[in-house]
C-alpha cells in the first residue's frame, strides 16, 4: 500500500467529511506523489492540505460559501512555491466562512469537530487545515490568520502554527478577510516540519522582506513578558500556563509581568470598530446580493460582514490613529522583552456552547490573538501539555510566543527551547534558511560562548553556530587588552589548527559590530579546516609581534 493509499484509508476510516471541501481523487494525488519522490526537492513527498480561501489551480475556491466558489486558473504563490519544492496538494479544507470566525463551526459544509473529542470545536477559521494535520490526513497545511485563525486551531489541536511577520509570505491568490492584516500560516505536527515549510514560503517571497533589523536568534538568557492577569482562564488553564512559565524559567528565561490592557483594547477594535469594514470591502457586495439559502451563507458571518458597511472613511481613519496610539503604549509596556508569552486560547468550548452563543464564544476565543496582526507581531503557537476538564476529558493546551515584526527567528528559537530544551544544539530558523542576509563569523577568544564579550553578538541577535577549527596554518598570541584577547595570526610555516566557535549574524548586525570594534582587533578572512573561508578575527603583523606567543590551539 502506498503512502497516499494509507492516507486515503485513514480519511475513510475517520469519517470526517467536514474536514475537506474538496478532496482530490486518490489516483491523481498518488501519481503526483510518486513523481515528487522521483524528482526530489526540499519538500519531496510532503502532503499539503490548503485552506479553501487560498487558490489551487483547477480547484474551486469557495471560502466555505458554495455560491461564491470559482475554479482557480493558477495557484496562489504560496501554493505554487510549496509545489515547486515537491509538496503535493491533497485537497481544499473547510473553514469558518470567509475566514470570519475562530470556532470552526460557521460553514455550510459542516462544523469541523475537534480531532479528539467530536463534541468540541476545532478552532478556526483554519479549522479543516488544523484537523487534517492532527488526524494525519496531511503532513502540513496552509492556513490564514487575521485574528488568530491559524493560531487558535493549532492550539486546540495540539499542533504547531507559525504566523509570520506581515508581508513575508505573499497573500496574492488569498481571498482577503482584512487585507491589511492577513497572513498565510503554516500548520504542522511539529516545529521542524513547520520551520522547513516556512523557509520555502519565505524564500520565494521576492525581494527579501525580512527588515533591516532582523535577528537570527534570541539571547542566551532571553527576557519573556507574561501577562500580569489572565482574563478568561479558569483554574486548571491558569495552572497549565503557570507550568509553561516555570518551564521557561527552568531553561534560562527571565520573566517580567506586563499589563495586557493596551493589547486587549486594540484587539476589540478588530470587530467592534471601523477596522471590520475591511471585511465588507472583501466580500460585502457579494453577501448583500446573494440568496442566503441558495448560496449557502452562514447567518452569523453574513450579519457581521453586512453590518460592517455602516462605517465611514473618516471613522476608519480615526480608528487607525487610535490603533497607532495603542501600539505605542503596548510596545512601551513590552519594553526590553524579547517576546510575549500568552495562552493560545482561553478554553476549549463545545459545539453546543457555540450554537447557543455564536458571537459571544467566538469573541472570547480571540482574547489572546486578536491584537497580534494589528500590531504586526510575528508569532508561533506550540503545544504545551494538556488540561484535565471537569467532565473528565482532556483538552490540549497551547502557548503562543509573540514578538515585534521581523523577530520571526527569535520566536522560533524560543519555541525550540521551550519545546525541547536549550541543549538540542544550534539550528538556523526559517528566516535564515530562507535567505535573510547573514554572515558567519569565526571567533577564538572572549567572544566564544560564555566569554566576557559573548553579549556583543547575542545582543545583536546573532545565532551561536557551533565549534569550528581553522586550517592548520594559524597560531595564537596573547594581546595586551582588557579583557584579555587572543590574536589569530596566519603563519603557514609553523601554524596549527586552532579551535574556536562561530556566530551567524545579520549583515546589519555585523556592520554595527564592526563600527564599534576597538583596536587592535580586526575582521578579515579565516580559512577553516573544511576548506571554507569565513569572516573571522585576526590581527596585523605589528600587533602580533607585540603579543605573547601562545603554545596552544585554544584560547
């Protein structure tokens, strides 16, 4: 039985028809999968499910509204680049109609049920994508996120969801929800799979949209902000979050408590103020002219979007100015924190609860997500254990790490430490893998990890890359500096292989470092024992002559 046969057998056995809006014929997918494995590629053989507000050539894009569906002529760029890397699309997944909802129940194709407890919601709006991954119907999935639509279902399904900085991944071919705040997200069962897919998406985004002040890793002892108060969480969910905070402290994070009120005030602007007019701009005219029964309109979604037509351009401008003020206050509150840690969702409601109060429960679900895109924060939702519910069932508990724009590698680094601990070894996060401008720098003294000048790289967002050795053509001298530093001298006649370490730093960070580099230190090219030449510390002949020769191969 082929892998695709196994997946389709799993889909049939699970009897979850609400997960897919369109499931491609098994034979087509199997044929493409075999061709992908034969051709190779960074994502060869990876099966991807695509949220049905994202175009896939030859398949209808319904946004969970049958009357809206139009067959796409071409793939959205986000789909095209995954396919070019070898990924195979299995189908289009269900969602809260027009990506308006965080519950996963607002669809004429059926409420998407939790992967473990069918009486509970899946979370939305990327509901089908998250459940497809959680049930093993796909290796990864494309979702979208405006108010938490990728993070909420990731948290409730116990999987990983990456919400990148706005603009890093193309939203062309994605039906807008709120165009200024929409992001394409990746959902995956683990951080490594999500990271690999995000690298492919970001690499193909055109001109490198990573920002001049990009950082490639978090500091060794990062500062983590946590809310001083946790609205919406009962005792057991608070205990689960407290356990995550303790875990962060155990792996070396410093903790500061912050007032979440400016974040929460901004969050309410997304639906309760003029910003919601963007949803009307996207599909409002269709909804106003549609036949609700014939076209399959969800009544809650239709009411929300139609009502958004009431705002004027003046009101929208005033709301944007208010949002700018709140952003300033919130970022001041965040201060020197490298990231903000929040629960991904406040609880896990039943479908019956949503049916009884569709707007109220949906609003409740967005308390820790709605502000993210409004402030252009990047984020990553990861599993963080389980919560025992009063009825004897168990909910998945998830946390989300949020940081300022272009700190995507920072939150990925922090997520790795919280998921698997700091001893897993250095690894490039997806922005670096996608081509964020960076330079490897070899160091041989005080800048080595744990040394007195480590902070000069760590504070610039550099990633410790591991141990290195030079080619057997160098020697060390002790320089008369404070703190003491070695000088690396290229001397093929008597040189040996010198042990050191390397940091990978953004080009901007390296420029800033070089501008503050004191004499007699200098940066040049250093040959490593693997034949590579990298930027590294050295010193001139006159400085070396004044130093004390060292008869050793490590500082």
